[in-house]
C-alpha cells in the first residue's frame, strides 16, 4: 500500500512551510489531496507528490514552489 503523506510531510519534502502548501492548494499550483480522512485531514500518496516534483523538473522549473 502506498504511503499517505500529511500536510507536514508534504511541506517537508517540498522544503516549504505548511501554510505554503495550503496556499499552493488554494492557488491550484499543487494537486488537491485525493484522500480525505473522516476528520477532513488531507492525505497525498507518495507517488502523487513524487510525480508533481518530477513534472516540475521536466518542465525545467528549478525555482522553489511559489509561496
């Protein structure tokens, strides 16, 4: 089973703050969480985060995510 990442874990992998992850979601820069726990907490499979990072690298975008 794929590892499900919390906002804190996603932020750590991207090198940004949790609030930046939420801002990226709001601005539709980062994919919406495909999984929501009954509590409403978002989760991302590790593969979704890896694909997003890889796509940015392939596009030649080496700048850090926009806050």
